[in-house]
């Protein structure tokens, strides 16, 4: 009786399951186990205990920059040379030559003197030590034309004494001699203006001494151009 009841119950359950479209194959347990979540792209593994982040390594301090000294030569100007016509490349040379043309007009002189104008044409050599030497030919205009030779030396100031319209002005003093015919010594004082690198303008006074009527006891005012 009991066996008949169990058999009937199983048959009834099978029929009910078949009617509902459910077939028991015995693999249900495996399916349940296989439906456990497997980590993948859609379900990435998230580590809930991430490792402690290490601080970024500090960059190593580089070597200090090694700089090389500036080896380009620094040029200095020697005022004594450059101001009167020499260039930077000529500083170590003995001097520089330039042409010198001067015009002198008599200011005072003996009453019987016929000397009015003296024109000097020559060459001037300027040394790096603020000295210059010059010499040339002199044309003396009086009742007739007289020729003479002149030579002299000057010492210039170490620096400009004043600026005139942007051009430096230097003072100088010197002495010279006039030869041929009559001999006369003269002191002179003046200033030199530098309007450009290659041009120098002199303004000076000379006092000629001697017993001759051509030069003696004459004072002249002169303008000279050196280039």
C-alpha cells in the first residue's frame, strides 16, 4: 500500500513537471555551481586592499652647470692715442702719421714788419704717450714770399677738458723752431677739437722770438687741420 502511494506520487510529480515544461536531468546542481560569478571583463576583480602607494622618487639633483669664462678680448681705448688719430689696432705701435695744414695770422709785431700770414704744411706723428712731433714747410707772406722749415713738439692733456657740441676738446702746449733765412724759436699753446675720428682741428697762439724782422717779436693766431 505504501509502495503504491510513493509510486503514484512520483508519477504525479513527473507528469506535473512535464506539463509545466520542466525536465529534471540531474544536472541542476552542476548548473547552480556553474552560475557562480567568474571574474572577467564585465566583472573585474577589485582589490579592496590595494598596496600602499610608494612616493614618487625625487629627481636626482644634476651637476651644477659648468660655465666657461668669456674669452673674447676686451678692447680698451688709449685716449692719448685715439683722440689724435690712432686706431685700436695701432696702440702698440710707435705712433701714427697724419697730414697737418696750418694757417697763421699776425696779431702783433714790429711796426716795420711786413709779415702778415704764415702757412705751414707738414706731417704730424702722434705717440701713445700724449706727445706729438711735427715738421714741414712754411710759406711766409710779406712783401714777397719767403720759404722756411718748421719743426716742433706738443704735449696734450690726458683727457678732454670740455665737450663742444658732442666733440671732445683737449689742451696742449708745445714749442718749435723756424729755420732758413732767420732762425726763431716759439712757444705755443692751443686746443685740439675732434669733430670726427679722422679729423682734428687746432686753435693756437704762437709767440715768435728773435731779432729778425720776419719772425722776431711776432705773435700769431693759428688754425690747423689734421687729417
